[in-house]
């Protein structure tokens, strides 16, 4: 067995385990939306199919954030500036 083959096996086992735990977290309590991409990221280091799924998941997350009006990109965020303290009077 070559080093590359053993490495692929280890990555498949570790990434697959993390991915399965993330899938279980969909119905169990836990951060499935964090663990599933982490498992895919581990698998994507060696497998093209996992890289494609990870890229698709990233696209879906960005699309959902844009629809929700959220943006982590500083260019798209609106700057809120205050000229002074705002005091509401009733």
C-alpha cells in the first residue's frame, strides 16, 4: 500500500464519519449546518465529488443569506453612522 492510498482511506473514514454525524444532527440536537460542511470539506481534500457538493452548499448558503438580507461582505453592508446620540422624546 502506498502512502497516498492510506491517506485517502483515512480521509474517507474521518470525513465520512463527520458527515454522518452531521446528517444525524438534522434530527438530533446539534449544529448540523456546521458539521455537514466540515465533513464535506474533509472529504473534498481528496475527492472531487465532495468538492462539488461543498461548492454547491456554499452557493446555496450565499443565496440564502442574500435572500435574508444578510451579507458578510463589507462592500455590500450598509454603513451606519451617527452624528451624535439619539434621544427620543415622548
